[in-house]
């Protein structure tokens, strides 16, 4: 044994614990006796003990306990109440002979030492059991697939992690690998998880995948069956809902094909089978999709389209209807990675209806259906995004607040032009999918195939240049404000104002750079843009409109005229953002000041960015952000101005909350977004998870404050249990108002209503 290991162990007392059924060491297993003799030969301090008779006896980190079996009252007492080390005989034997450090957690063997394991497509119970076994063998388990990951253990040969692991050339194994190594390592201290004997547990090409075949002769089907079953898959004559994973078909026709498309199953051609076998793993489907399979005509077949044989025993019509809901059925592309310079133009679909139909109670029962998926959301309203965030969390997925290289899926709602530039900057190409992909994953209890749910039409490019990225606030919300406006004329409701008021407003306007609020495409070619004057009719520039039955009959949509007679001034945004905001206002029949610098009236509303706009004079009481516009759009009405519709105002631009990590609970929608942004503006870190301690692997920090309006919820209970302060929104608002960090005592959750509160130790 090397000298350095010898010196470190010389200071430690090693206790070999007799099994309760044994009276002496002679009755112990050969592994215990051999390890004991190895310790003696290396002149270590070692003895045999039974459970101490003195319950008050103290043990420290200088004690190592060697257990043959990790069970029993004494074992539980040792691991729960002491800082000493607990190992199995083979673990200690290996550490002595290979000069390895003694593990700091209970370890039976070192069979998986230096191995880093990740899991995919396994139930919560199986994953927990395998995780425990890996740790008992000295291995490391990580939920994410890292560059340093050595092995991926899968329950099925099909998942985003599976594809990534194959791209990186990682070892992909079945669960039997861990179970077999665990058993073998308890009979031999020389066992290693990388031994050649365990190569047979490498994941077969079609491991646990269920296939059905359509449109081929009986002879060919028999050949497919042999290929599938000889490589770990299962062949079914019938197509079974939530059982079949893949349909092999040559043409886009037939009962099975119709049902497979309805259920969101991948439909691939036969050469996918043979080429996957040649490659040694299940290949991505994109290049092998059955011609025409990327075009889905309707999510629920109509009576005229329903084949008469669709009611046969092979396909459950009731199942199909249960999983159906109105959605735009998008023509997905075989590949989302084709480089080009053309902009993205995803096919629109009814994402709001798809989000509304999500059943979170069902998501809780489906467990880890998004395991291994790194998800970014774009184009959703705050309340919709909040619901999707909960669904992703329930499915054990990871939601990213920024579009990063590690994102595997982008779930799209409304298309935001600025997203194109962000997406094109990535070297990786995550899947661009609809909300229905999340729903199908939930129903399948595993990540669904992306092909039926891709947002980009076939042959459409997904990267390029040409769109500028607006400000952080607008990236999330401006696009929801925009839809084709109706050409119309509307008389101006005049606003009377005094010369003094005009002078105040002019001083306000002079503080910003003058730019036009409309693009040249919104102006007649022969007209110069000019400001609105008092008592002048406002004429909407001609724009193409979407024809509806109502407009064709000469009627108007009253619900879209909620800004009629109101005048808006837009300040502090980029030119692109200003045009978008102006379009949203005009859509609701509002008026927008074209040239702010020469305007002489007083507007009804001034729209500024979240961070505000530098000025010394305020021309109107109603200064709001585009968050207010978004909520008006959502309600189709002029909503009352709330505090979170106002621009954030921080005294002296101070950042008094630097070092704080804030989590928000029980605030929702636009208000939640405002508070999160305000926290960051004040210098604090913001994260969705409420953490007791740092988690560097997940890039999460220990929370210092919970912002919560009511004394309820799991996060609030955790804050009280851990002794962390839980405050109301007023604490953040007052910190911003004063430009300093205030004490929490006067702003505890519930104080405003109850007059008292509970607070823990302020850790920051």
C-alpha cells in the first residue's frame, strides 16, 4: 500500500461490525475476513465489534465502520447520527490496494468508481432504485447529460437524451447493467462496471420500442418482425394506442396510417430499420419520414374523411377522440437545421386553446414524462407561460429562461420576430414544437416524437439574419399585441389643453430623440409623415385587412375598438418596437402621435419601457408600460392602471439588493413578471425554485427571500421551516422607492392584513 494512503489511514480506527446473527468473526463472510487481514497486514488500527452496549458512546470522522450488509438498527444509527464513514468490505479492500480515498458516503463496492451515470425513459421508482445502487458502488448520478457523462441508462431506445448520447459516442446501457454489476460486485472486489462481461447490456438498437407495419406483404412483414425482435424491439400486428411507438409504412394511406398520424406516432419507411441496425443505434426519424407524413390535415378526422374500416378492433376510436382537440396541424419539416438567410415563418396555430386544455392534475400522475428535456418557451402570455412552467416542472423537465445551446426543445406560441435572430445564433438546433408536443408527451408518459408537432413547414429554413432583437421587455410581449389592422377612418376626440400644459409637454418631448412612430410602409408613398393637430380628423393609413363575414357585411367589431378616441404617445423604445406598439394601438382604433417632437397636445397615455424614460417633466398622469397594452389586448378593454403597469422607478438607479436571491410565489401573470423584473433591476438574483442551499450542478443558489402575498403554499411553508424571510410585494416596491435595502419586519407576508408576521433569520 502506498505511503500516503498508509499515513492517512494510520490515524483512523476501523471497526468491522459483526452481523447480529454471528457470534464471532469466524462466522463472518470471506470478504469481511479478507479485508480485515488486509488491514492488519498494513498495520492499521482495526477491531471487530458488535452493536455497542453503551448507547451514549460517541463516534467521530476518525472512525470507519465496515458493514457486510447495509441494514439494521446499528447501521441506521451510524449513518443518521454520526460523521464517521461507512463502507463495505470490498470498498475498503479496493481503496487500500488502489490508493483511493475512502468515500464520504456509504459505499458497498467501488465497481462504478469514476463512472458518471444519467437516466432516461425510466419510471420514478426504477430510477430511484438504480440511483441508490450506483451510489452504493461509488458512482455518480447526474440528471443532465453532461460532456463528462460516461454512461446513459435508458428504459427505451428513444428520447432526446438518447439522441444526444449517440451523437457524443457515449455508452448507452439497459437497466440490467446496473443490477447485474451490483450483484456481481458483492461477490468480487475486482468487479468493474466497465468489464467486458457486461457488454451484453449495451442498449439494443430497438430496445423496448413497439412497432406496427402497414402496406407491406406478409413476407416482408415477417422479415421486419425478425429484424425488430432480434434487436430488442416488439412487433405488433395491430396498432395499439399508447403501446405502439413507431409505424413502418411506405405510403401515406390506410387505417393504421390515419390513426398513427392522429396519435402523433412517427411514420417511417422500411430502410430506417436497416440503416439503424447498420449504425448500431436507433436513428433520428427526420430523414426517413414516410412521404406526406409531415402534413396532417386535421387533428380530428371528419365524417367524410373517416375510413369505414376505422372502427375495427385494431384501432380504438374512443381512444382517438379522447386524445383529440382543436389545433392547427402543422406540416413539420424533415430537418430543422438547414442553414439559410431567410427568416422563420412558423405556421400559426391555436396555442391558447392548446394551453387551456392542459390538465395539470393528469400531469402530476404522469410523473417524469419530460425527463431529459431542456425546454424554452416563447410567444406566450404570462398566465399561459405560468401554466406551461408548472407542466414542465411536473414532468421533470428543465425550463430555460434564456435560449441557450443546451436547450433541446423550443415550445412556440405566437411567433415573435426577434426570436429568429436568437435562434439563428445557436450552433445547435433544438426542436421547434407546438404545445401539443407537451400534451402528447404527458399522455405517452415519455418525451413524444417531435416530427408531428414541428412548427416550421417543410423545406422552410430555420436560421439566418435580418431581424433585430428588441429590448428584453419587448421580446416577451410585443408580438402578442400585433394582428392585421382594419382600414378605417375615425373622427378625433379633441383634447383641450392650456398653453402651459403644452409647454410642459414640449419640454418632456425635447428630452428624447425624435423619431417617427410609423414605418414608411404605413404611409402613402406621396405623403410626408406629420404630427396630429388638434381638431383634425385622424386617418388610418391603408393596410391590407383580413376579411371576415362581419366586415363583408359592413359591420364593425366593437370589442376591437376599446382605444377609440384615445391618444397615445410612445417614448423610449427602438424604432421597430415603436412601430409594433403603434400597430397594436391602431388595431384597437387608438391614435398614435406620429412625430413626438412637433406634437403640441396632451396625450391620454404615454407608453414607456419597463425601466422608464429619463425626463424631468411629466405631461400626464397616465404613464404606463407596454405591459398595460398587453393586458388591454388580453381583456379587449381599457383596463384600470395598476402599479405593475407603471414603469419601474428606482431612486438614483440604486441596486440595494445585490447579493439577494429572490423567489416569487402566488403572484401570477403580468404582476409576477413585473416583480421578477423589478427584483433584477434592484440587483437581486431571481429564480423560480426556492432553494435551501446552493446547488452548483443545477446552477441554483440558496434563496434569501420569498415574495409571497399570502401565508399559504409549499414555498411559504418551506420559508418558515428554514427560517427565511417571506415578504409581500410592498417590500420590493419600498426598496425601489427609497433606493436602499429596507428591513423585512414591516413587510412580512400577511402583515398588511393581519398586522403581524413571522420572520426567520435574514441570511444575506
